[in-house]
């Protein structure tokens, strides 16, 4: 969403935690001049998670146009809930609805009101999205906070023994369960992690834009370090997940309606707190397309 208009001065306010910055001075409904778009991409590279407050009333088309500032879009995943939408899935194919709201007893979106464990969006496919852009339309009065962890920092601070053990390792990124632990329709239940369905990716990946290395993890359950003895794989994965979730690497975001948060899946994992299912939470998410992790 760029134009030949005058550059808009933006203010980048770091969260003070291991990642994340609030961007002030941008109305994402307006077409952004190329200099402003470039400044946003630079801020994203540096801070990995960007927060834009006060963007209420955005249409899906505006959200899509804004996301395109950061790269071409990737379609929404084909999840159980997507298949459930039936005739009331009336959003563009690029938009994933994340919501606990039900219409006629059927969920209109993914993830419900439960806790979503640490994960990387859609990493169970060969070319997972580079970024995710989540727009808050309705938020509950409490709960539903989303936390982000800096996977560059997690790798930089990992103990040498574990780092050495996984330096050349690949991991299966489970496709069978969502981040809330729900079974995806049409994907068999995993009884042996050596048969987990999903893409296999290097545990250490390189960020294509910055060349920095990061830990790359998908979902803890059903993960397996390919070729490892299962017990050794479990031990190392427990160590990696515990370390990645260390509060030293984490920033937690408390949502307000109108917030947009854009995160870099190549260097960030995230999780979400549960919230009262009697309250409503409605978010629309777009995905920036990504390449094969290396
Ligand atoms: C997601 O995992 O993409 C959604 C996170 C959230 O609901 O806050």
C-alpha cells in the first residue's frame, strides 16, 4: 500500500523487552509513501514484532493492502474450522479468522477461547509464512493476551551442549494438532512421533533478510528430531522449548480493539492466554508469504 505521497514521519517506540516496538504516526488505512513503507520494513527487521494502535474500522481489503507492504500474501490455512465455515465464511481467502464466536452453534474462527501454546504459525507446511498480521476487532475485558519470544536471542543464549547437539538437526513440525491441541480434520492422530505428519525443517534457521541465525520450533506436541532416539529427542526438545519460553526473551501484549500486531515467524514464536468463553474475541489475521527455511 504505497503511493507517491509525502513521507509520513513515524515514531518507533521499543517495548523495552527482548523484542517488539510500537509504531506511532501511521494510519494504515491511508496509502503509505515508499519511504514510510521502507521505514516500517526496517523497523520490522530490527524489532521483529510491530504494534500499531488505534486502527479501528479497518476493512479486510485495507488489512490486506497494509500487509502487502511487508511482502506478498499467503492464503489462510485449510484448518478444521475453515472447513466448518460453510456459507458464512465471508472473508477473503487471505484472511484467517481467530475467534471464539459461534453462529448457529458453529465456530466462525479458529482457536476458540482456550490457551494457545507456544508455536510458529503454519510451520507444518514446507514454505511457512514469513509474517503474521493480527488485527483486533473485538477483545475480551480480560485474558487473551498474546506473548512473543525472540528466537534469535533464544539461540544466542542457549547452552553450548544443547546448541551443539541440535546444530545440524531437523525437526518435524506437527500438522495434526492446532496450537490449542485440537485435532485437525483429516489428519491422523499421532501415536509415534517418528510418524508425525508435517514439514521437516532445520532446528537452526537463517533469517533471509538479516543473515542472523534463530532457533526454529513449530509445536511441542508430536515434535521429533529426525533420526534421533525418541527419548533423546524428547529431552532435547524439552530443553529447547523451556529455554525459548524463558521470560528474558519474551514480550506480552495486552490487546485493545483496533490494534494491529505484525510478527516475524522466521525469528519469533508466540502463545496466547485463555479467556472467558462467555466473552467475545474476534481477530482477523493475514499472512506474509515465506520461503523454505534454511
Ligand atoms: C495465532 O496464534 O495466530 C493467534 C494468536 C492470538 O489469538 O492472539
